[in-house]
């Protein structure tokens, strides 16, 4: 990937545990978004965090952004088997209609 | 809520054939993006359109072309198909001023 690099690449946890996935990027960004993809299916938008924000919550999701370290983390609390999927971070550099640059996905497996 | 519609969902073609993928954005979304996701890869930006004009271009082969029509739907035309074109092709849409991109379910293209 030219931009985001997720860490770790694969994560296996027990249902009920929290899952933390990290993403790093190389250039200055305007926004960072997280997406979920179930096996070979569409990309579901989870959350967007702007470059001037440090933390954002949505339900069981918590996203942080550290622009000084060019990194973001996605925390899923109280994980469920249905959270099993691949997760991608994607960045844009701003401007109208800005394209997304994706990092490599993290495969999350939540064991029942 | 209405989502991005893509058709067909699956397409099988022979080498050197042509393919046309269609995308219908969310109503009132004025920008359409095309992404290609190879097996086990992250999505890669191909091309985007704003108000029927090409707004950005990524790593799209010369064999591919795309356009956005007056009703805002978009078509990706692919000619002289190669085995390496086998991938998931996603369309996404957004509204200018709002950076969230919402993705369709994708078209899975298999080139034999």
C-alpha cells in the first residue's frame, strides 16, 4: 500500500474481548476513515475522523488519530462473532472530491 | 436508506473481451469513484467524476474508460480484458463537502 499500513495484519480474539487495530500513513491527511469488509463483499463505512480531531466514538467503536505520529487506531469494544471481517483504514488529502488511499486490511476473527 | 447500486454483481469474461460495469450513486450524491480490489489486496483508486466531469485519475489502464451521465450514474468500460483484470470493482459516491464515501457491493469480474 502507498499510504496506510495496518498493524497487526491479523487478529484473533474471544467474543467479549476488545479488539484494537492500528493504521499508519505517510503523508499529511485531511480525513481518515475506517471501513469493514466481510469476506469478498462490499466496504461498509464505519467512521470518519478529521485531521483536527483526536478521538471519535460511534457505538462500540472508538477511533483515535495522532497526526504527529501519522497513525490511527480503531477499538471495537465487547466484540461479537459478527465483527469478524477485514478492516481497512483509508485516507484522503483534502480538496473537493478527494480520492481515498487504502491501507492493507486487518483480518479480525472473533471466536464465539 | 438508499445505497450505491452496482450491476452486474458477477461477470465472467474471456481474455480480450470487453466489459461494462454500471454504478448508480446514492440520490443527490454528485461524485462517483471507481476502485479496483485484486485478490487479497487493498482497494486501489481508478478514477472519479464530479458533476459528469472527470475529477481525478489513478492507476487506470488505458484499456479502461469511464464516464458519468446526466442522471449521475457512471459506467466503467474495460476492453481487451486480461487475466490480471480479475478483481472486485467498487463504485463509491459522496456529496461535495462531505468526505464520507459510501461504497456499493462491488462487481466481481473474472477473466478466463
